[in-house]
C-alpha cells in the first residue's frame, strides 16, 4: 500500500462523511461537525464518530490499514455553518 492509495482512501472517506447529516450534532450534509465549548461558543470539529460509522468511512479506510478519521479539526475556529468545498 503506498501513500497515494492511503490519500485516496482518506479523500473518499471524507467525502462519504460530508454527504450525510451528522447524527450527533445534527449538521446538514456538506458542513463540518460542531462542538459547543463553555466560554468559547461553537467551534468546528472534523467528523464525529457516529457520522463516520453511518457513512461507511471505516470500511473505506480499513482497506488501506487506517482505523478511523481523526475527529478534531487541525485548527479549530468558530463554527459558521458554511458548506465545505473541495
């Protein structure tokens, strides 16, 4: 398995997550998940575990030896509800 295969699998898993509504935080498809933090308001999260499970992301990633997507965003910012592009 090379890095290109892994990157492709991660991209497919991310897209699968984006295509469905999150059962945990209830955001619509094509939005990042959100977390409510005391004193900080609502911030971006990557994809909650229930969304990953419902989208089948784990099965996509299992083929290349990855267990799951990281749910935290690398850089958290205020959640705006904007659609994810790209």
